[in-house]
């Protein structure tokens, strides 16, 4: 590999179990020994003894891959943990992909693996190699760091003393690139600027195209500074979707090194400060609270981020959390937003087009079909009445053509989602009351929550510890408008 270090290359790591021998061991070879959990690592139990050594070993492998301009992809299809928590840097730091599933014979692996070799109209693979990002910016801006599939090169100028993630540099090694590869860069404004001044930022991205040609893309942006005395002057240029993804990446990074409970508190404090600063209200009057349309979706994104496995680890293994976080920090804004707040669509006889729905259990009606896109899974859910009509074969009868069209609509939309996404998500089709229904229920909350202690749905089949979005917003507004003593 080192003999071809000036050319782009990819290496695939195919795993069907955990490493139990050698310096990369993550679990002992005895069957009585279980692989580590978050609890084991917190308590420093005996079966967590391999974690630090394995992480150090896989980090050394990733550094060797960086020097050789090698991209490492991880394909792991196994029913249990296999050690992604320890080896995630192999893919993340080299710009590689990470695919998880249950079986190599599944459609998820076959379709995703074939997409890896898709070619454009010129016959070249849709991939870049040996990527590198350099930043140039106005003198009043300092570069704090970057979060994404990148590695700090520890070089450059205008570097902030406060490092964030891959900091201490103005240049990063990106490794493998595709059209969705995204890096979040954080800045510090060194001195206060007025609204008549502008900031200039230039991104220089160089990489080797799969055709063998070296390419350089230069992107220069200019942004006017907002009036420091008028927070609402920021509104016209505020992108609440990008802001939510940036905070999600920062939260996921913090969750790697801090207690998830502390990270949740940090998210809450930042959201309270955000609403206090940009909302219009009279002190201690919740009825006067108004949040401009440029900001009103941001609290909703934060509500769903708090419930996600990007920050919370309850009911999630270290490997699962590592997979979710690795995917979040490399995908573009649109895909990341779907991970944070899944999209839920309702299909019924009354509307010719699917209807966007809130992620609440009230959407689960007997006479509708739901399509949930959580990025990692695409779920088609049939209400009880729909499932009975399908079992009776109504869709095959000419007089029920409208029912056949209704059944086909979510299938077609799911196909479009899966065709445009890599890795290919897992498609799940389920009926009301079936076990696979858990994939959609885990993303919903009961509508009738009255307080922050959780609730049970009206039919008793849905239990959650989460407050509803309305209760969450009521508490947020109350804290935002209150007078601090």
C-alpha cells in the first residue's frame, strides 16, 4: 500500500464478528465473556479492559492509512456488537463508509455495495480520493476547529486558542469524498464588528478524481456582520436547519467525552439562551412570547435531538451510538436533519398527496398508511383497517382501484428515497399491532402528555417517558421569559 501512496485507493474491511485475538482485541475468545457496554466502561468493569488498547491500536492503523492516502470502508453485518466503538476512526478519519446490518445476504448490503461502484456518464466512479481542505478568512476571524470526516494537519494561521474537535489548524486531511461529504467548521470572532462590515471566508478543497486527475475547488463566501445591538438583524441570514445540524454535531462530539446527562443540560441551556435572545416577549408574560419564522423551527429540532441516540445512550449499545454519530458528522445538512427529526407522511383516501404529520401517536390511525423516513430505516405502516383490506385482497379487485393506488403510493416514495441514499436504508413494512411496529413507535411520543413525566396513550398500547412537543415548548417559553434574580 505504501508503494502507491500518491494514488487514491480504498480498502474494504468485512466483519462478521468481534476481534478476539491480537492487538485489536475487543472481547476475549471465551464464550462466557461478553463484549463491553456503556455501563461496563463507566464502572471500569473487567470486560472493558480491551477498550483503550484497541482504540490506540486502531488509531495507529488510521494514521498509517492517512500517510498512504488510503480510504478504509467498514462493512459489518452481524447480530451483535463487533467493536465499531474502538475502530470507528478507521473509516471516520480516512473518509470511508461504515455499513451495519444483520446479514451479508440482505438487500441493504448488496444494494449499498453495488452503489459504491456506480459510475457517472464519463465512466468514472463518483468518488474522490486524497482530499484536503484549506481555509482562508478575514483577519478578525479565528478558526476553532472542524467536526466531520477529517483530520487536523496542525498547520496554518489565524487559529483560535479554543480548539473544537479537530482544532489547532486551518487545514485538514479529508481522505475519501463523495457528493454528500460535509465538514462543519467553527469560528471565533476575535473582535466586535459593526453591521457595515463583512466577513470573507474561502474554502480550498483539493482531491484526486477517480479518473486520476487532480482537482481544486475554490469557494469564496462573504457575509455581512449583524448589528450587535439588534439580535433580530441576524434573522434574514439565519439558517435554522444548518444551525440545528451544527449544534447536533457539537453535541455528538461532546457526548463522546462527557456524561450524556451533562450534554443534555448543555443543549437545554443553549436553547434557553437562544430563545431568550431572539424571541419577542414581555418579562414574566408567557402569553406575549413570539418567535420569528426565521427561528421558530429551531426549538423543534432541538426537541428531537434530545431524544436521539446522538446524545442519549439509554437502550443503545456503544457500537450503535458510534455508527449513528459517525454517519451524522459526514452527511449533508438535509440528510442530517432527517436523522435528527424523521419525516412522517400520511396517505389516505381524502388527499391525493401525502400529508406531513407530527411525530405523535395520534398519527397512527386505523384507516391510513404512514411512511416514516429516519434515514437509517424507511418504515411503511398500515393501520388495522388497511391491513384487513389487504388481507381480504381488495387491492386486486377492479372496483377497488383507488385502494391499490393508495397502497402503491408509499411504496413508490420509499423507492425514490432508497435510490438516492447511500448507504441504502433498511425498508420495513409492518401492520398495526405487529412487532416491527416498534421501529415507528420509537420515534413517536403520546399526544396526551400533560406534564414532563411522560404518558400512556389513550389505547394503553404506547408508553413513553418523553414529554410531548407542546409540553416541551411550554416549559421552554416559561424559562425564556422569566426574570432572573
